C-alpha cells in the first residue's frame, strides 16, 4: 500500500528528531533501517484507524524507519480458509519481516474491532522454529467516535503480551476522530497529533535498543530445558 504525501506539515521541525536511527546505528550489529508492520482495524472508505496509521507511517519513515502497511480487505476470517490463502501469507510474511509493529483499532461496542482481532489471530505464536512476534516491539493506538476511551488499547496490550511482544509504555487514543482529520485525510495539529509523534518516537527507540538483543531477552529457562530433553531423547533412542 502506497503512502501519499509524506510531508509533515504538523511537525515543529525545531523539536522533531529525524536522526534517531543514525544515532543508534553504532550501538548494535544491525545497521539497516528498523522495520515496522502497521495494522489497522476498519474497512470503511474513510477509515480513521487507517488515516491514523498513515500518519504513524509518515512519522516512522521520517525518523529513519522502513514501513509496511497491511490492507485487511480480503483477509478471510480465522479458520474460514487455509493458511495458504494469499492474504494470510502476505500478513505472515510481513510479521516475520518486521522488527516492530503498530496496531491501530477503532473502538466498537467498547472493544477493538473484529477486523483488528482477525488479523492478530492469523499471526501464529510460532511457525516451525520461527516465532514471528516474540521479542518484537509494539505500539498500540485507537480511534473513537465519542469521548476518549482506552478500552481498545488496553485489549491490544493484553494481546501484545500474549504474543510475547515488547509493548512500549506510551499509547495513543484519539477521541471524536471525525473532528481530527481534514478533508484530505491528514490529521490536524493538536495534542492528539503530538501524542502520536511521542508514541512513534518511543517505538523506534525501543526497537533500536532491543532488536539485536531480542533473541536473548526472550530466551526462557523452560524452553531451554524442554529443548535439552528433546535432544537427549533423540540422541539416546535405540534405533532411527
């Protein structure tokens, strides 16, 4: 999905840091741009979760990141199609590629949308020896049509923990989202927009700090123990 108009007219350039990736490049083995997968939870023509996701993408790119946005249109419901479905394969490949993610959902009936949950449900905890989300960073955001709420972001945090992700402390909740975007779909300058800048800045910093250490950070005693038992069983079997 292309990102139209990557300008940032809302940004105060005197305080915007566009060199985060360069400053962290010497701290770890990886020198490539940090990679982010962005998911949103609505198929409406004027989807505010999609518009907010586009603003997040622009910021991450300006801060030195590489971005993929997954379009949920055409993604089947979990278990309604085989995992060989092209949209499922696209989602899983992007999840494996990413070093961090942004999940943005509208709040519907006091919860995240079904479209948002379906995308997460299609990403397994493990694919063979690979775990596509474990140890990766996550930022959560939501939009709502009424007063400010945190139901969706709180639920997304629970899911992020279940998917073994490093969910950053900051988050964004945009109330009355229909008032926060102009006719072109760009977010208006506001304290809500400033918070989105804060969240993306924190996400890219946490990603740069942890991506090279993630395999060690999420290594578990119980899993090492289980792997050793499996190895011993295989090596000591009487016949092959």
